[in-house]
């Protein structure tokens, strides 16, 4: 009983401190007691009682039909040790693309999966292990990827790695060892991927880009192509059907490889997701996926579905022992097979869809001249700005405490057919409670 009261007091004090310091602004709607209890792994009564205490003290208000809100009359004190780089007023809103809402990580469900996985794990699971990764996870992934992404691969041809970058580093070594020289990349993307390829001695010619997105068929002399076909990062377009088949036909005809980074593949809104390129020809497409966007990047869990002819070389390039943390692999396998992963992805998809919808609605009301680009999907969207205004808008965002990226940040040098000025807005990072404030701040700089 004492432990229950202690948790209740600790939760109430955490909310008080968040209100005092301004992390919870007046009028902020708090999660329901049922939802917060599930997120924190607590009894619902513990959360409900803490809310009741805070309402009685005047920190919160509760009205039927309105939920639980931070009281309007609460005053805040400055946060100590504020960085000189932070704005002097208000909070900082992180709208940089690429990360999920970490407050929504399913802690309770993950802990249950960890306990079950550890209880069922054989003793040899704690050894150095197969460099391909734990067989339990590879088997679970083979089934999941076939259902969710139309990826067809046997467990022995799946390689577990510590992130897509790690997988690309492995592939770069394999391609260089085979004598490859050129890996074509998209005109917009992450510089670190090009850096990994260059570190292996590979050149990275750019693919053309037009109003329909990336034109993926590379010039003569290309050995492989690196693409984000589900939701191109950062522009947000999906690779068109005729271009999907064209790049696979190129690989068949020339003996080249398609490296498919399935970025945001699990998060498509409004219509059924399009299957992965790998399903068109598993012999010439390498599929790369990860848990970084669906769960958390800190898990360091990713996977490659490899063509059979490439599998042994990739395993050798990774090393002789499994360098990825074993307990996370076992937990992920249990999380998938129990159905918890599918449930979490469905809930996350709804959350991010609602955030994108709110962004589109707010733009129509407050900034009608700003146009949304790209497929309704993923953790970010692109907002086309009037020509010549990108840098001015970014400067205004900095003054308002908004961390957001300009599209030019991801444009590779020598890109063909550069796009207009634009913002790349990530709506994954803010919590549900913080998102309305972040959206309001964004509208202030765009209106």
C-alpha cells in the first residue's frame, strides 16, 4: 500500500514540476488516466487519484467532456540553466524529421515481451551466436514481412544489423569486394549514406528528379541503386508503379542490385500500403528495414532481406559473431509473434495520421499559400514555400524556438531539377500533449 501511495505522490510531483517550469502550458490537455496508466505500466486508480489530488490543489481542471487540463491560472518560473542558443521565451519544439514519438514507446508491453522471451530463451542464446542474428527473430521477421510488406525471404537469408546505416555499411563492403564502382543515389537524401558508400571506394552518381519523384533507372555503368520507394526521404513521394517495374527490369537485365530502404513503409495513411519492391524480384533487390521509426532508434534493431546469392558474402562482411544485442532480438521476436508489434504499429499509424491531418487543416486555415507535397504517409511532410523564402522562414523558426529543416538541407550537390523552397516538417517527435503547441508555433511563422 505504501508503494502505491509513493508512486501516486511521485507522479503528482512530476506533473507539478512540469507545470511550474512551463513544460506543461496552461490549457494543455493531459492523457486520460487509462492511457497514461497503460503508458507508464501503473494501475489506473493510481493515475486517477494523482489527477484528483492535482485538481483539488488547483494545478489541473477537470470538466465532463473536456478531459483533464492544466489550470489557466498557474504561473511558471524560468527553467534554470537555459542554453544561450535557446529562445528567451517559450519552449523549443523539435520538428526535425526522422524520429518517432518516444513518449509513446510501449514500455509495459515491451517489458512483458522481455520477460517472456528471457524465460523461454535457451542457454546458448546468451553466447556469441550466429552472425545472421537470433533464429527466433529471423523467423518472426520472415512471417511479418511477408504479411505486412509483401517481402518474400527465408529466415536464413535475413541478416540482423544495428541500423540501416550498419546494413548499408555491410553492403558497401560486399559491393566493393565484387568490383562494383558506382551506386546511384537519389538527388535528395541523407549525406551519411553517401559517406558510407564513399568510404568503401564507391562513387555515387545522382538519379534525375522530376515532378513525379525519382527516375530510378540509372545510367550505363551503374552497379546498384539506393532508393526509398515507399516514402522518399525527404520529398515524401512514393515511387510510381511504372518506375518500380522499370528499375527491377534494369536490375534483371544488367545484373545490378536495387538497395531498398523501406523508409516509413509501415506508415501509409488513407489507403492500403504498397508492398515492397523486393516482392517483384527477391533475387535482385536487397530489402532494408528497421524498428527505428516504428519503435525507437535506441533499440539499434534493423534487418536485411538478402538475395540468396548475396547472403553468405553479407554474413562474412558483418563478422563471425552476432554484434547486435541478443536480449533486444529475443524481445523483438516475442513482440512480433505475440501480435503486440502489429497492435503498436496500428496505434502509431493512427496517431501520426491524426497529426498530419491536423497540420493540413491548420495550413488551410492559417497559411493557404503553403502547399503540402508528397504522399500521406510517414513521420514527416514537405511544405512548399513561395520562391526565395526558405531561409527567411528558417530564421523566423529559430527565433520562435522551432527546430525545423529546409528542403535544401537534403539536396545533394549537383542535384538535377532542384525543387522549390520548402520546409521538411517532422511531426513524430512531439508528444501528444506537446503537438498542439508545436503546431500553433509553426502556424505563426507560416501565416
